[in-house]
């Protein structure tokens, strides 16, 4: 399974992003077939597929397609990806006809189902957010998205999250400013922490580990319904945290959060922090 995933990664990074013809001939079967809803006919063989890849890079000079997660079983690898680019080059060939360059940027989600046999990809079935692609390129008219809240209101929500929930432990504020389907995503947790009750448990766990924890917002900016915050934390390690028993050590860490806000409430927080440095301070990893 890992070998097949590695082949799929090469398909995205080396062939689709890198236009590497040697890699295409190495990992694509001579009878390879590629299908995608936005293209009227299948593409056959490495040469046919390389023609598509060249067309995409000609249309979108900054084109990219990056895998997000993979599921492998038997001869199959299924990949969820994010792809995008700016339409400043040639026309994009689609089922709706050739779309001339508009200068618009697009970014969409998609999935690809690979069949891999004897170390070569024999079939690639793609599905993507075609409606989103057409809308973002201006082919299908779309109403401009008007933020429901102002930038100032959104940044106030993010600040309250840090000060009242994370630093002061005011658990009653969770239901007030977080949406019922709220999701907290951080690399140190295997899955998103979803919903009020789960997040309440995480805050209690964090504050048990660091009873005096304090978050400080160092800088903050916003656009549309997104807020980005760079923060620092300080606290004393007095309870178990991520498998590390209490050490009494004073810790300091830094990170960046991106908030998504809808209907006046925070629906998600994506977190990235210096987790390696934190574990060094907790004595789990030698300094």
C-alpha cells in the first residue's frame, strides 16, 4: 500500500506539478486512461496525459495540485487534493468549450481514484469542484460573497477566544462564540476536536496541564470571514500533557491560528505551533 501511495504522490508532484516526462513514462502504463468531468474525451497513454498537463500549465503558469490525504486498498489509491492557479495563459479546454484567460485565480478541491498494477498507474479517474472552477474563472456568474460580520467583529471574536476561553478558562463563552459544529484542528491531535463538549474537554485538559497558561496575541489580520493570529503562550507544566508527566517547568511557545467565522460564530480554528520546541521544554525530547 505504501508503495502504491508513493507512486500516486509521484503522479501529482513529478508529473502534474513538475511536467516530468521521464516520470510519466516510468509510472504510467502504456494503456493508461485519464478521465475528468471538465474534459469531453478521455486522455490515453503517457503522451496524451502529458498533453493535458502541458495545457494546464500553459493556461495557468502557476498551476499546482497538492495531495491532502490518501486512502489505499488493493490495487487502488484514492487521493483528496487541492489544486489551483491563475488563468493568465492560454485557453482552458473543457466540456463547456475553450475558456479564454481572464486573469482570475481559482482554488478547488478534488479527488482522484488511481488503479495501480505491477507498479504502474493504469487508470486515473478524477472528480473536482467543477462548479467552483467555472464560477471562480468567471464562466458562470456568481454573486459576490458579502461578509456577514465586519473585520473588526471577526477579530474581536478571535481575541475573545484567546483571552476568555484559552487564558481565563471561561467555558460558558464556548457556546456563545463557537458554532455548534465547531472544529479545532492541530497537528498534535490525530483528529479534529469537534463540537462544544469535546472542545470544553480539551480546554480543561490544557488548563489542568498548565493552570496558569496565558495566551498573548502578537499580531492579527483578517480578510473576508478569516482571521489569522500569531500568538505566544506561557505557563507552568503542573499536569500530564501529551504523555509528558508534570515537570514544573515554565514553558513558552509560539504559533499561528487561522479562524473561519460564519453567522457571527467561529466554525473552525486551524492551529500550527512549535510543537517540537514545546516537547523539548517538557523534557520529552532532549534539547
